């Protein structure tokens, strides 16, 4: 017997967090009975487990991809507002490659996004307790001072609490603006943008270049590649 959210995640349908929301919303049934209680268990080999009335398929072989997300793309496979999303990019891998994004980046942010069908892998990358570090390059409207960088290292007060200490450094000072590298490990929504906005800067460009030990490297914009065994 396994927890339902784990079964759904291993089947490549969603991350465990998303599967928990499906259960709470009454979208999941076991042997005809709707299940809303988190922590409920089932036997994927014997029980009829359905999401929105459709029986789930057995867990697929685990897949792991890096994607260079372009600007103007929503990090979902089913955007209710019909904005450009990940669907055409994942479709290149074939109909049987059912993947979901691991953690999102906002509409205008570019750079590294990981895609998988492994819910456990997704959990380890996104849950704050694992502290997976993410490195960004940011083009700001002005060059931050030593005091600004010190405040980032101590934590910035945001509407959802003080941010965890971040490592940041100026990598290129331009005539009117500057490029900065910043490493964070919380995974809050729009965290990097909000941190710099709280310091009075406008974020002109935001690029995620590394998640944990996986780097964006020379992967072209809009392209996917499988992760290596070492990654």
C-alpha cells in the first residue's frame, strides 16, 4: 500500500504537492469512492485509481530533462488562459513522454527549467527543507551598492516574511545598469524579483542558470536535453 499522492506522482501525472491538491479537491477516486483525505493509501497493482474519472496508467520509467525556457512562456502544460505554455516543447519528445515542470519561473523569466515524471525527484528539488540552491543572473536598472548586497545576505523583508540569506555579487557594471549573480535556496514565488524590487531596483532581465548541480550551459533557447546519469 502507498499514499495516493505518491502513486499519482510516480505515474508521472503531477508533483506530490499538485497531487495533494487534486485529492483535496475531490478529483481522485479509489474503487469508485472519492478520496479527499490526505495520507489515504491504495494498492496501485490492485485498486482502480482514477483522476477526473480516468483510470491512471502504471508508473512510467523515470524521465529527467533540462529545458531552456524562452520569455513569454507559462511553465505549465495546460494554461486556462490559453497563453503560450510548455505543450509544444514537450510534444517534440513524443506522445508517451508525459512530463511536468519542477518548480516554475514566471512569464518573462528565462533559463533553466527541469522537467520530469518523477514526483519524488520533484519534491526533493522544490521543498524548502532540502535547500536546493538556484543561481540566477539579473540585469538591474542600476548597480547595487555594498549595502544592498549586505542586506541580501541578511535577508529582505517581503510581504510573506523575511527572505533567507542569499549570496549576491555584481558581475558586470554597465553605464546605466548592472548584471548581478544571486543564489537562493527557498523557492518562493517570484522571490528574486521581489527581493530586488524591495531594494528599489527594476529587474530588466532574469535568467536562471543553475539548479543544484545542473547548469544551463550552452543549451539553446527553447531546446530540451536529457539529464546525464551524473546529473
